[in-house]
C-alpha cells in the first residue's frame, strides 16, 4: 500500500464528505415532491473504484447500506466492462438491494481519462410506481402487485438519457410530474458529485486519491474495533412484534459481543408474512447498520470499515429476510423499522454496562400510520398525497435526558415533516390540527419523546380515496431501566361531520365534531372520503428511562405547564402534585406523595420476597 501523508487523508476524506452533502443539496434544489424537498427522505453514497463505500449516506443513513447492495448488484449484472463513462444505472428491485420498490436508486461511475475513479449513488422515495394502489401497497399478496420493478438497467448511456426508458416510467405512474423531476434531480446530484470528485483527482492525483481510500476505510475499521472493545462481552436478547391484519409476528434478535466484533443473530424471527410488512435482507441489514452509525459510531467517519467487525445473520424465509414473491413494499417502514428497534434494544443493553452508558436509549416509536390520499385534485389532475405526518414518532428517552418529541424513527437523522402550508398548497387537504399528544411519552426519570397527532379532511374536492395499512396498535415502544412504554398508534375516522358549520363559528376540534369515531382497520380496501369526513392519526410515543418517581419534580411541573403531561398523570405516574387552579408546583405535597409511594413499593417487594 502506498504511504500517504495522514493530513492529506484527512483533507480528502473531508472533501468527499462535503461533496456528498453538496450532491444532496442539488437534489433538494431540483426535485419536485415534498418527500425530497422537505422530508429529505434520500441518501447519497460515494464509493471507491472497487465499490467500497467511502462516504456513507449523509442524509438518511440507512440508504447507505442499500445503495452498496444495489451497486454490487449492478456490477454483477453488467460485469466489469459493461458500464462505461457517462452511464447511469437505475435500480429499485428490493431483491437487488432497495429498501422497497418505491425507492429508486441512480448509480453512476466517475471516470478520469477512461479510468474508473469512483462511484456515486443516490436513492429516494418516489410517490408512485404503478402498483395496484398508489403509494405503499398495503393490500398486496405478492410483490408483482407492488409496482414496476427495475433490476439494474441503464437510464443514461454514455451521457445521454434513454428517452424510451424514461418515457416508459412516466407513462406508467400516476404522478409523472413529481416522478420525472425527482428522478432527474437524482441524475443532477450524480453529475454534481462526479464533477467535484474529478476536481479532487486533478488536484491531488489519481494514485494519491486511491491510496487515501485505503487509509480512510482501514482507519475507520480500527476505530470501530476499538469502540466495540468498550462493550462488555456477552449475549443480549430482545423481542419485538409486528401487528398487522389481525396477526402478530414475533421478531427476535441476539447480539453477541466478543472481543472486537458484534454478531446480530435474528434466528427465532417468525416466518415471512402473506402481507406487505416483510423486509428483504438488504433493508434489515441497512436498518441495523443505521443504528450502529447513529448510536455506536456517531463521532466517526462511517464507511465500509466500521461495518467490517459486524456480522448479521437473518434466516431466509422470515419476516426480516423474505423470499420472492413475498410482498415487501412496507419493508422500509415496518419490517425494517423492527430490525432497527431490535438493534436499539440489544445495543442499549450492552452500552448500559459500558463506559458509554450515557448513550443508552429506550425504545423509539416504530408504529407507522401513513395514509395515502389520492384522486383528482382541484385542477382535475391526478395526485398522490402520502401523509408523512404519520412518521411523527416519539424518540426513546436517553440515559441523561428526555427523548426527542415527534422525532421519526431512530436514525432518521435529517428527515422532517413537510410544512402544513406546503401540503395544503400542493394537495386538496386541510389540516384541523397537528401537534403533540398529551401523556403519550413513556414515563421515567427521563421521559420519552411525545407522539405526534394530526386531524385532516379533504378540501376543495367532492371525493378522495384513502389507502390504509399501518402497524403499532398492539406493541408499544418499551422503556428501559424501569421506564414505562409509550402509547400505541391509532387511526380513527368520523363520517359526515358538521365540520363546515363549525368553521363558521370557531376552529373545530376533533372532540367537538359530530359523529361517532370508528377505528380504521389496519388492513382494509381503499375507501372513499367525502368533503365532511375527518380523520385522526396518533403516532407512537417513545419509551421512558428509569423510575418515574426519580424524575425531578420541576421537570414534571414544566411538562404540565407545557401541556405534555396532564395533572392526573403528574400525580398518578410521577407522584408530583400540581395545584389545579394555579398550576403551581406543591413541593410538600409532592414529597409526602412520593414517600408514600416508595413505602408502598418497599412493602410490596418485601411481601413478594417472603
């Protein structure tokens, strides 16, 4: 290996990282859909000439691993000499590495004078791929119903867009404007990154850059092994559950820490499901890597090196490693999220007994409720509105502080919920409310993050269609070290309300609307919505950390004032007395109440032991 100045290695590594950020910014500035522009649900990788990931997705981290899978699939399909300068490969096949069929990847080689220098790759969620229904295909019974699938295929050949393939895609999606511009934004991002990488090569030379690739990866591997050695050896186990279609699927993980290696073994996970909740291998592995990047390696340069000490075993034919033709369009946010939840739980147990115990987190919300509303908009053009608000999950409480409110799933480091105004301007919907859910966080010395909720109705149209398909009504995010679980998810509907009449008097509330609320089934055929129909969604709250009776009373009091915790929960759960009339903290009443609770607990423990 060529000896290289470590200062130059650091310069090139930082430069490549910034190139990845710049490429992502190019996507945001040239895309059309709120998924990219506001939610930033995409990833961007830079790999070396050998296909090794050097810059792991700087936006949504889990795309980093799936892009690596898809690059390897592309190399396998086209061979060493089958991809030329100026080519770009399109992939969305889950069994070739995509998170799910709606995540399209565009992968591009970077050449200097005909010699391969690097690879750039980006992936983002598209609103529609011509499945049997718009968006996530919750009714699918096999993957052929979930949309058009592209194994690695050239979208751009020698610098020229393949108009035939591009037109084929546009002719087969419900929202070609969004799909077309988002896809071209991915091409633009690769072009930006490719030019910038060539500038680095021009400045420092090809051999120096290639030598730096080796140093960057090997240094990250050494730091990762050093970090793993801080964890106490042993086996750490966790269970979680996917509830859908009146079924509950168990998922299981055993984490073995041994010397400087980690082994995640998902043996014991239930067989694959007949519904879309399954996850493919790449998606499950990506979600485990995601947690390692954010929970164990947050201060490191994440690349192929940090994952070399990690082995992941997931038996084939299970809900976390399904075989075709099993449906799997929900993998990204259901099966994959559960792999992520198990990684959080097992890794937290190991961290709890290490010098890194301050990094422990309780369970994060993973019960997604993202209805898709579609139909003809106010301009009589088709639209597909995926309500990403259903990702407003509460973050798990941490060992030293409260969880993040409405944070999304653990590890979605750059995502956000689109502005209400953006959604109402682009789609025929109207928000009546969006905010935090009182008492939704798991209680503890540090409480979990609050769940989000929203209330909506169609607006400006006489009819809309809603597609359901959600999880999280049964299995809540768990607390840690005595912390309590967060709330579960809900999806309710009121038909033919008096919302229009109430608007004339004051801002209507969900509770004040006429009509009985009905639970929307987790799996049901698409149903029509009228202009007076209103729906309510509640996401999951994060789990708590530690005994709620150890929470600082002033923090509970502040939560009551903010509306995060009710007076009743403050007293019954936290043992904190807040005066109802003035909302002032009662220190003496709190001390007396907590002493009584602790003595009751001590007597109960003594009686149980005897």
